[in-house]
């Protein structure tokens, strides 16, 4: 398996596998070079995807999609951030961008093909873990230990681990070193923040709320907010995805 160290390396690897067309995303279709080609949801499949988790906040994350169209006998790639869910996508496009359940990667690429899963990334070179299933159980203690063992935690002031990526909701475990701050940003849906360890300052609506274990905070859609770690902290971020519910 080729190490998935950067988005460009993944794109190079996929081009070698025949995914040669660069697609752009529109609300109801994929557009080819020069907008000369249009693929609608019933005309393509997502063979697999590669997820790169952001180092600053969840909005920094990116996904590379390997896309094929048997009808048009072509293959290509689409690169987009997780912010894709906040765009004006049709319900058909949201569904079409899910990985094709009939596609099974090689054993070298994954150890578990149940539901949606992460491919190996620079932060997670060990490889795949399930991100969605009819029933998904997450060991939070194990996840907290993992997030502190990874190189990203030791070479920067934070680390993030996606626990669930599903229609309508996303769960992310985030660890911050003391003094680390998540820049002011907004979310496309309601969020909740629950501190598992440490102490956070949550700035929103003209006030600062001090969050420690045992407290749960919610914030409505589109409200600017900023997070500062008063001490080394781990917290669970829940994000609603209203676009997926339409």
C-alpha cells in the first residue's frame, strides 16, 4: 500500500489507476474540464475515498473521491473539504457521494469494509476504522489514548479524530494542548461541546463560558465562536448536518 501522506500523492496514485479526469462539484451534478462534461447522480459511483483530517479545526479536513462512470466509460477524482455538506447539494447528490457499497478495496487497503471508513492518512497511517454503521460503538477511553499517541499531537498544539461521519450528524474528538486556540469560525448546523478532560474557554454570543468535565454546551447554527484551552483538554464535538436532512 502506498502511504497516504498528502492529497497530491493520493491524486498521483489514483491517476496511475486510471482516474484521470478532474471533477468539480455543482449542486446537482459533477462537472468535467471546461464544464463540457456533466455527470448526474445516476451516472457515477464513488469507488473509494481518502479522508485527511484537519489539524486546526474540523473545517480544515479534506476528502479525495475516486469516481467512475460505467455509462461514460471514464474515471476521475473530486477533491473537497467536509464543508461539502454545507453547500446547496441536492439529496440525490448527497446520496451519490457516499462510497459504493459494492466496491471492496484490496486487503492491503482495508481490514474492515463495513459501513463508511477512513483510509490511512498522514495522521492515521495504521489505516481503516469504521465511521458509520447501523450500530456503531466507540471506545472513548481508547480514542483519548490514541489521540495523544499520534505524531500530530507531539508536533503541533492539537489533534482531532473523527468518530462518526453520518447523514445528519458528525462526532469529532479533539485534543488541545494548554494555550491552543481554535480560531473564530461558524458551523452549518447546531453543535454541542462536551469536555471529557481539562478546561476550555468557549467564546460566543459576546460572552465566555468556562467548560469543564460534567458540562455540556450547545450553540445554534451559524453563530461565530472560538475555543481556547485553559489547560490540556480533550472534548467531544457533535455537529448537526442540516443539508443531509433536507
